[in-house]
């Protein structure tokens, strides 16, 4: 009942309200990106959604137009060379994720759920199959995000995603949302550039 009806209604209502409320801020961000570096405002990337069906996920562009397109940023050597000046601030505050509110309205995503994997992250996708985590809408944020984010290895991330699927409820979604706000404020769990402390295919892009 919750997953099929209530959760979707909440997604529509909250994402629509957020888009209306944040419209002036999002317009200013778009102008800043255009002034800061050449290239489009939005970055469109192929991600894996419900039942492993791919969709086009929107983000604000935070990297230069010649940066690698389908590689997680934490796997890039010297990732700072690719990130724009505006992008550093947007990524630090997670504002680059705001355009995904449109993906939520279009039913590609939910507010809370496993973060959508890149189409080429086969190891993560396969591991999620073990926990039925590919059978729900991916989220703007999720249980794995508030339990480690970029610091998690693939198996740990998939385990948390599976735990979320089993425990999915309004209470858990509310907890994820509030924990996400705290994480964003403290800038916890974000890793930019390649690091040996993460599994070689490590974490999902955030």
C-alpha cells in the first residue's frame, strides 16, 4: 500500500513543491554555470532505474565538457582538474542533484531509494539483484547514502540497499530524508578523486 500509492503521491507532491519553491535558486545556479564555464547547464547521464531499465538522469553540470562522461568522479585521478569552480560548491552542497526533482516527477526516480547506478556498473547492479534492490525506483537519496555514501564498498552499499527494500516504510523514508539533510550540512561521506580506501569499483556517483 505504502510503496504502490502513498510513496508515489508523496514523491509527486514534494518534488513539485520543491521545484516551485526552489525555482529562483535553480535559475541562479543555471546562470552561474553558464558564466563560469563553456558548455550546457545540465549534465545528462544514462542510469539504471526500476527493473534495470535505463533512463536519462539530470544533474547540473559540475565538470568541464571534456571530462570523462561515464566514470564515477571518485575513480578519476586528479579529479579537481575536471571540476569547474561553480561545480566545487555545487557538489559540496549537493545542489548539483536538484534537477533530479524532474526525474522524480517523471516517475524515473523516487525521493528515497537506492541511488541509480551507472549503466556500466555491472558489479553493483548484479550485487543489488541479490537483494531485489533493482526492483524499486532509485532515489535522490537512500539508506546507503546516509550510512556511508562514497565511503562504502559495493557489497556494503548493496546490503544497505537490500535492507531498505525490506524495511521500506514512511518512517524509514522520513529517517533517510532527515539524515540526508544532516549529511549534506556536514559534508559527510563524499570522496572526490581516486582513493585506495575504496573498493576499485567502489561507490556510486552522488
